[in-house]
C-alpha cells in the first residue's frame, strides 16, 4: 500500500533547504531533519487530516532543525522566531 506524504509545515523549499540556518545557542550550521508519523484513515485522529487522496494511510512529516555541535533539536516554529528576532 502506497502512503501519501504530507508535511505539517507550510514553508517553501528555499526556506527549508537553501537558506543557511544557524543554531541560536552556538551559531553553528544546523541540519534539516524530519520526524514521521503514520495516520490511518480509520483512526480517531484521522478527522484532523485530509484523506481525499484516496489513500488509507498518510505519513505526516514534521520538520525540525538539529545542531550537531551542541546536540540540540530546534523546532521549525522556534527557528522562525529566532530568525525574525535577528532581522
């Protein structure tokens, strides 16, 4: 069975993959990573998602940033907040 992949954040490819993101703690370059969660159309939480693609299961991917230097995970929302403060 093929899963439909959906990303929970609504951000451009440029912002996520091409913009240079820096750790707010140490200033080092961060890596883009994802967490994944499968949601079945018959599960109670399915009401929160669109299953119009006619698949029985979707894979939700949530983007986060990881700093290999200080071993810190930074949420997408937190990174956007840190970057807005710097502007």
